[in-house]
């Protein structure tokens, strides 16, 4: 992939309207679910992000037809799918492992290459493999990828050691066509998982959401195609709200319901934000300035781990000492070096700061950040290591003194819907340049 770069100049407050499309973390899982139907499925409000096209290519490689018309995706399964995802997709994103169970249900065997995605720590597939093994699959892992065979997957009880989003999705996608009942305990309950469950239910799946992180799936013989409209991306919505607050402006975000941002809104309110919320938009301003805060990330309904990167930039402009404690991924702070190059004053620690002891408390993982603010930011040349880092670096550069150049912005474009045009529309001075 050809590397791309953007030049960013400070322009003052960002103001305007942004309408977010469906979640990147939901659309790709819906596309995988659609391959299980006996007919075509339609997904409306699909974002234009790189992960969608990568996933479409993988589905086409096993025989599905995938077409796009504006913000609508149409996925048509094949009656005779191939059982393997080509190795050329190694490391492209995290979707291949989610195709293991569906391919086993459809063909009795499967091969998927090793997973990829943002460099935010190990992406272990142990939970996925353990669950599929319990459901009757024989699995081997080698340097090329994951090989699996199963005459028929059968329902079982899956007790997840941690409420992993990916593992929960993997079990659901595997169990809907398995023989018998599957019960997931300690399941993740993020909005995107509920959205996936509702879509599969429309396709004819038997799914019950029970108290205490339990999901019950009654396997069925077949599914049919269905249509759905994705809810707005809560990651993007939060990012654009922060962009307005950080620059002393006000961005009005449409397309993402308040109930998907409850924890984020309350966190920003404690930092000095004032909100205007109705059925069509959410907007925030901070006329009295920003205050420091102590925040720890957590599984839903806690503060989302993908919200922490823009929040850390916002903390760099708050008065006083802020603390951010990451409890979901052990290497989430890979982006901090980029922000420090732009002048953010951030220190990382292996201790649990700003919250209760987490599962990383007895490790050497740097999972707590202390942020000194307000810091004077300066223009710099920054490489973008992952999706969320890209947006954080962009908004940090927009308030820096002098010009900045962001390299490798294709990783940002992989996860945000048309970010260049949207940022320009709210007043950011950002232009593509030769890297």
C-alpha cells in the first residue's frame, strides 16, 4: 500500500456539523454474519473505511458477492463457499478469525491466516480456539494460520476468562448454526455485540440476552438474508466532540444516539464540558476551560478503550494533573511517543493509577498515563502507528504552534469514515502532501 501524508496547520476553533455513519467495529462483523444466510443481506449506513473493503475482498475470496451502492452494502452468499481465506490477507485486520466458525458450519473445514489490526498488544486467538474446540472442532495452528475441521459444531457452555468482544462475537457467529444450545458466560455486552445479535435474529437465529453477561444461542438448521441499518459509530462521535472541545470550538455530531455515549458524556462533563443534546445531534463546548480528571477504561458500560486516545490529548490541555488507567489492552499506549513529539507532557507507569487494581497490576505493562496540562504543543513530523493514534495526532497538531506532517495516514483512513473531508468541513487546515 502506498504511504500517504497530511500537512496540518493550526487554524483556531473547529466548528460545524459532522454526521457519523455506522460503526467500523460493527459493519465488518455484519458482513461475516451475512455469509451465513440462504439469500442476500443488505447493510445500510455502512461507513467508507478501509476495513470494509478488506473484509469484502475476503468474502469474495471464499465465493460471496459483495456490492456497494453509496452507504449500502449487499452481501450475497454462495451455496458452495471455499473453505479457506487466502494467506494474502495475513495481518490485514482481525476479521479472518471470526470467519473460522462460519466456514466450519458451511463447509466442515476452514483455514484462516493470522490476525492483524492495530498494534495495541497481543491479539491472542486462544479464547476463539478454546471455544471452537469445545464445540467439536479439531484445530491446529502453524506459521501460516489456523486450520480447523468439524463434521458439525455442537452447542456447549463457553465460560470466557475475560469479556472479550472478539471472542464473544466469534462464539455467537459459530453457535447460530451449531447443533443444540450454546451458553456464553462472562460475555462482552458492547452495543456492537447487541447490534450483531439483533441482525442474526433477523436472519432467523435463536439468541437470548440474559442477565449477568450471559448469552444463550439455540442453533438452527439454516438462516435467511435480512436487512439492517447500522447505528452511528460512538468512537467517531466522541472523537469529533473532543476535536471541538480541544480547539475551543464546538462540533455538532449527528447520527449517534445519546445512549451510546452515556459514559463518555459524563466524563467530558466532569472535565468542564457543557452539552446540548436532542434527538438529532449532540454538541459540547467548554467556555470555562477544561479541568483535569482521573479516568480508567473498562468493558461496556465502562469508559471505552478506543475513547482514550483523543481523551489523552484533551487532558494535555486541561488544568492540572490527569490520570488515565488502561485496563483492556496491555500495550494501548503505543501512540504516546507521537503525542510527546507534538509537545504533550505524558508519563507512563506500570502501576494501576486512577482506579482499582486491574488484571495488569502485577505485570510490567505500562498501562497508566499521567498527563500534565495545559501543555504548549509544537508542530512536528509524526508517524501514525494505528487508527486511533492518527486521529489523536491530527487534533493535537491542529492546536500546535507551527505546521505538522503526519505520515502513513492510511491507517487512519482504515478506521475513520472519510476523515480528510470531514476535518476540512469543520475548519481544519489539512492538506495531502507527498510523504
